[in-house]
């Protein structure tokens, strides 16, 4: 169900123009069409543009979605300022700061050599902050289109296309440095390229799993029907021109003479392709996407200079996207660490509560019972009134049970067997106990796991295994689990496999991770601290296999470095 009119966001753009730029009638009509396209095709309720100059009167243009309001507007004709404040050319601050939009950004505008970078403020006023953030990428693309239209109008008048090229690089650098949002980078850069070369521009990324196409951004003359076809390319295999690009890492140029060799005929017909430049988006010798710029059959051919510029833009885009990805990953890591730290505190408190409860409800209550029995024995006038030997036997049994309970509590806090005998025997004991408690059949295969390793390493690996097996017991609904532990001279491998229900691997890539998979995130962090890797292979209904590989530290002195392969059914 489409959103109601009052649920749609508003687009507001304020551009400061330093030189004596005068918007011609043609430029105003073009700008008005851009605003109207934002309303008609990008689902903004209204779009507003203010051009502010300290040497000329400010220009205001507006486009609205409501047909009744639209009837009163003439294309390209100035309108009054609809904002709740007066925009003053001498005002030094951000104009939109007084409006407090839910989402906002700033774009650079270059209009004359020697002048500082101008600025365009782009803001989205929406009913919710989340909706405003989602629409900001579209808003930046429209803002970039408006800025490029103003620049083209100015540079055509000046007949200085070289400066237009220079302004492009300044804008590209500014776009890359002004945001750490991957989608915003792609929207702004593709709009820059489309405006500069009077062409359509799109970006395809590659699916990490199967290498198929992922349509990311498309700007230019993509009407709703064409855009729907373009989005339908998701999941398709790369066409021949892209496959050649992946092999050579070089830009591919298609013309009417060779385009049928580079693209399927159906794609050529659907998108009216004729002249196409496809540049690799490459970082550290890995191609993870392409930038495609195309012109129709009646358009002019791409010059060598234009092809070189497109390639350079794609290269800079790759750097920007990789930087944004690293920052995003770092932010996710930081959030995950906060989450894990909070979980650690909660787990610590829960463990203290559990230990206190076990001592209070078990050990203390039993000791009180023993105390009362001894009090009864010592309070009796004659030991012949009770069966003294029988009572002492009961007390002995009670004390023996409590000794076992206390040992179990201590073992749960820190396995004595791990400290005394090492990792191998501790793992055997852990599986034996879990099998008795859960009813799951555990199989253990170990190789060279009986000699002693540094204590910290053994404890870390033991805790990782504990967490893995806890997930099997709590969430997998498995009836059987296999554990393999191989301690090599250079590398230690731990594999846990179960025949349980499994899960969707995409779930653990979502952020924040679902509650059931926060334990997996904790395991991955522990493995990273050991300098290792953690591979998760799972499928709904087919169980889960987790493989952990970590570097093996040097064994402690006195340890034996040999043990035969063993398979134990615990």
C-alpha cells in the first residue's frame, strides 16, 4: 500500500553562488524539471530549491506532488520563499540548520577558477528519521544533478570546458571525503559522471557468494519501465564484456560495431545500448564492481579523454567505497564489542547468582541438615535411644554428596582437569558430562592433543569449544554431534558438526546479529584474538559445521609431542 501524502518526505536544497551567475530561462526550466522528477519518480512530496547570491536577488523554485497545487506553478518561474525563515545571502551559517531537517548533507559547487568551493545544502524533512535517512541518497543524487546543471550553464557561457573537467575532480574528491556512506558515494559519483558526459551511468556490484550482478545505482534517462528492467538484472551472470574486464582489469569500450559481442541482444534491445564504456571498480587487484556509462546510437562517440576520465572516476570510487566499508566494519566491530562486553558482565553476574544459589540451596541447606542431626545426636541423653551407627552412616553419605557438589561447582568455574592434565583429557570429560546431561551422542576424534600447550591457549580453546557445544545443546535440536581436534605443529584445527536443524547463514551477517547467534559472534571474536579464522557452514534442516583454525603456540617444556589418532564414543 503506497504511503499517504503526509507520510512522504520533503526535499530542500539551498545553493550559495559566489560569482555573478544569472539563471537563464533555459536553466530555470531545466532545474524545474529536475525538481519535478524528484516528485514524480522519487516519491518526494515536494522539492524546493533556493539559489542565493550576494550580488543578485535570490531565486526560488518549487515542485509539488499535489495536482491542485501544481496547477498554480509555471515551469521555471520563480516562486516566493516557502520556508519558515528568511534566507539571507549574508548569513554565514548553514541555512538548513534553522530548519532542522531529519537528514542532511553538503555538496561542493565550483563555478569559477580561483573562487573557493561553493556549497549546496541538501536536506530531507520526513515524518521519521529513518525515512529521511533512506531518502537522503536520492536527495544527494538530485542535488548533484542540480549543481551540475548550474555549472554546465555557467561554463557554456564561459566556453571553458577545461575548467568543467577540473571542477569534476574537485567535486569527486569532495564527494569522497565528505561522506563515509557507501550508497551516498555511489549516488553522487554516478550523477557526476552522467551529467559530465551527458549520458546514463550505473554501477553494478558483484554478489560475494556466486559473482552474479547486483544493480546498485542508476541515474540518467532511466524511466520507471527501464529502471524496473534494470533492477531485474539482479542475480544474472555477468555478460561477456564484464567477464573480459574481470580478466584484464582494463576498461572495456563497446560501439555499434562490437556491442553484440559484449552484451546479449536482449539487453541491448531493452536498454537501447549503442555506445558503452565499462570501467572496473577495483581495490587491491580485486574487481568488486563496474561503472557503466552509455550513450544512445545518435549520441557521439566517447573520446579517449572521456574514457580515461571514466576509468579514473571508477578507480577513485573504489577507494571511497573501500574506505567507507572499512569504517562501517569498524563501527560494527565497536558495537559488537560493546554488546559482547555487556553480555560478559551479565554472564558474570548470572554465574555469580548461579553459584550463590547452588551453594545456598544445596550445600548450605545440606550442611544445616547435618548440623541439626549432629545436634540431635549430642543432645540425646543416651546413645542407645537411637541407632548411632546408622545415623553416622547417613551423615557420612550426606557429607560425601556435598563434597561432590562442591567439586562440581568448582569444576564449572574452572575445570581442574584442564589445569592438571591438559586440553585433551578436559575435552573428553566435557563431552562425557554433556552427553549425560543432554542425551546427545557425542563423538570425539583427536590427534596430537595430549601434550601440554601454554595455559592461556588451552583455556581459550576450551572456552570456545564450551560455547560451541552449548549452542548445539540449546539451539540445534541435534541427536548427534562430532568433535574433531587436531593440534599440529603450526596450526590447531577444531571442528564441531551436528545433525540439527541448522540456520540461514545470512542471519549471522545481519546487524545487529539475532539473539541466538550472538554466541557465534563471541566465538568469532575469541578466535580473532588467537589470530585464527572461523568458518560457519549451515543450512536449514541439514545441520551445522563450524571449523576453527588457529596458530599453534610452542608447547610447554616436558610435554609429550606424540599421540595416535583416537576415536572415542563418549
